[in-house]
């Protein structure tokens, strides 16, 4: 008996085509095409929901949150859900969904690196792969998954690593959970670290700043003055910053603005290793929170969910210190 899968479309390159002088633009043709796509019908009973049709740079955290709530409601009537999404912000939408969803059923995000009409179009194959993964019994209770280029990744670990290649999505340092082969879905490993923040709202007043050589404190001051609840800084290496930033970091902490230190590198954890002024240990001793191996764009979303749930900086601080600094 075939599973019942809901395919929610949100737009992105997978729903676009080349319109000549206009360039690559959104199109409504994919939804109609998928309704008649025989390769889908052979895998599962698929119902298509044309929810949004926007370029993924237009996605906001609130739109991502609304999508996650839609998934949680709709999945009650299905065995799994597949979401088509633009690649630019897919890893953010998938991660936020992984944080806030209550379902244990398979939820799979997929996309395309090439628009309709391009040579070697990858969208239909990725959609079929996503439906196959969502229909597989081994996908149950694995959190939100991302299926691209015949690989299965966790929402927490996956990143868009390249601007245009078919293999643009990877899990740096870890590799995929499994693969989608022509005859079967194969899982090679488990993801041992997962967490949920079940909230009914987001607080989007969280900023992300990337450290660069010679930077000053203007961006931190601007975030404080704009009323942010937290600042995520993608620091150098293990979590180190120029010492000239320390007065501005201290200013944020004095006003009960959380300062969370991630790394701008692709892999590895931030650690309280360096004790010089601005080093990771010095920042932690100052009151900053170290983000472990979670990258800046994802810890930003986690903070939005936590402040939406608790609305209290001290509670959020305790939650983060427990879940990241003790990993």
C-alpha cells in the first residue's frame, strides 16, 4: 500500500524558468506538471499544495515559522511531507522547522540548482528522491531532512556550499546521513544530536555580525541602539575577536543583550581556548555564550525561537549555556 505524501511548494529555482531577457523568474507550471508526473505516482499517493511561489531570498523568519506551523497541521493527515524550496535560504527554513515541529513523521526539504529548461534539470529528480525518503519507514523520527543530488542530510548540519553546482549542499566534516539509490533509500549513519524549541511565536530581534580583520564596534553599537535581544558574532577560528571590540561587547552585555560567539569557519567548534584579550576564553569569561559547532545563521534562528518562547534573557542564556557550552 502506497503512502500518502503532501508536497508543499514554496517557490525558488525549482519553480522557475528562463524567460529570455527577463532572466530566470517564478513560474506556475511546476505545480501542474507534478500532478501528472508518473514517477511520483509510482512512489506514493502525492497531493500537491501550491503554498507560495517566491524567490527564497524573499523568505523571512516569520514566513519560515508559518511554514513550519502549516507542516505540523497538515502532516496529521499524511504519512510524510515534502517541501520544495529555493536553495538560498533552504538550510534556514529546514533548521527552523527542525526546531519547532512536534511531529515525528518524515519531513523532507528539497530544491533545484537548475531552473526549468536548463540542460541537466535536477528539480524533478530531487522531488522524486524527497518523496521516496519521506515514504521510507526508516525516515521516521530522524528530524527534518534535506534531500539534494541523491544525498540525505540533516537540517542541522547541511549548508549550501557552492553557488551553482548540483552538489552544492553538503554537511561539512560529517557527510550525508544516507543516499537515494535507484532501487532503495540507504541510511549509513544516525544523527545523535537533536533538540526542539516548541514555541508559538518568534522574536526576530536577533542580529548576525561577521568578524573581519580590522573591524570596529559600529555594527555592535547599531544592533544595541536598534533594540536587539541578542547579537550573534561569527568570530575567527575557535571564537576569537579583535580586542578593540571588547568595550562594545561589554556595552551589549551591560544592557542584558546576549552575545553569542559562533565561528566563521565551515567546520569545528568554538572553544574557550585562547586567553588573550578577545580570545574565546576571555569572551566567555566576559559573559559571552559559545555556540559550539552551530553556525551563525542557525544559532540566530534558535535565539529567535527561544526568545519567542521564554521572552527572558536570563532563561535563554541558561538554555544556551546548557545546550552548547556543555556539548
